[in-house]
C-alpha cells in the first residue's frame, strides 16, 4: 500500500475511534458525572501510556534541530487541541444529542482548509473542494431531521461544540506544521501530556474533589475513552496528518458523523432513518473519491 493509502487508512480508523467518544460521554452522563471529572478521567488514564512511549523514543533524535520556540508552539497547540477542544465538546454534550454534536463539530474541515490557506498559503485544490462539497452534502442529508434547536440550553450547547470545532481545527493545522519537526510519536506524546497538565491544573482550581465517589461504570467509561477514543486514535490521526497533510485529513473527518450515528443507534437508542442511510452513502462516496484521487496523484 502507498504512503498516501496508509494515511487514508489510518485517518479513517482514527476518526471512527475518536467519534466513539461522544457516545461514551453520553453514557457516562447517565450517572451524573461532573464534566471536568470525566475529562480528567479520560486524560489521566491515558497519561501513563504517553509517558512510557515518550520515554522509549527519546533516545531517537529528531531529524531536524528543534528550537525553543517550537516547544512553545507545541505547548500552545497541546493546550488548544486536546484541552480546550475536549473541554468545550464535553460541556456541549450536556445540552445536545450525540448526533447533533457531530454535525456542528463537522464544520472543522472547512476551518482547517481556510486556516491552512490563511497562514501557510496552501492552495485549496479542486479535489479538496469537490470532496468537501460531496461530504458536506452527505452530512446535511444525514442530519437534516436532527436539526431541532428547540429546548433550553441547546443553542448554548451548540455554541460550545462550535468552539470545540474551531480549536480542534487550529490544532490540526498546527500539528501539520510541527509533526515533521518533532516526529509523529514525539509530537503526539508531548501534546497529550501538555493537555493533561492543563486539565489537571483546571481541576486544582475548579474541581469538586469527588473523583472516587462514582459508580464503577463511570471509571470503565473513562478507561475506554482513554484507550479507544484517545490513545489509539491520537497516534492514528497524527500518522494520517504526517502522510496526507492537515487539509486532506480533515476531509476524512466526514466519516465521524456517520460512525457516531451508527454508534448512537446501537448504544443510545437514537433513531436511524432511510435519509440517514442515504446521507452516509454520500459521505462514504466523498471520502472514496478523495482516496482514489490521492492514489492517482501518488502514482503520477
């Protein structure tokens, strides 16, 4: 398989695993767990793995010299990407369904392409434009019946998730720039350690200090989020960005809403209609189109 093909494969699996987080959060909220507590569980349970991996790879020096300002940028993107984006998303899920969360969060591919053009002068290609249009059309079809903004707090929840999309897009753009300097594994470990430190500091200031008073399922969901929805997909996403670039990876994110609908249907009893099935097929077509065009360009 070509390098681009591997990047697409890694990206698809990473997006699907990341999208499972919303379902796990909604399941954990049934036990009235505090948002900050749940976010801290997610990061603390994954932290030992990142520290271990970083320790094992530290003997391998980066391919280029890393400057102090690169570490400052790394800290900033770790703060923005896996602290702010996660916190806004977890807060938003208090007010809206997992399905609606995904359609709002899906605006991030457009933000990534725009930021890449604005800051790095990366041209928006015809292939990217067509793929974005196709996948957006699929998402609109999929979630048309979910766009019910009635009810107290739903607008506020939608705004929080939109902030999550903006901060996550900023992280993707920054990671596309920094991964070549640090290496995929080192960058991911540093970013996640920084994010965990930010969440821990937040908890020291505003936490309720009742971490060990929840029923067992809350901790099991925390472990599942740490391994299945954080640790594994964080490396898959970084590996995909390394091979495809932030803009092309962001288009693969269109699979996130599709997988969330299926998971929410199975685990949260959220409805699955024929329109949603049609929309999913359109989204899959858009991602397949991008994959085929990337393979053609790699062979050219």
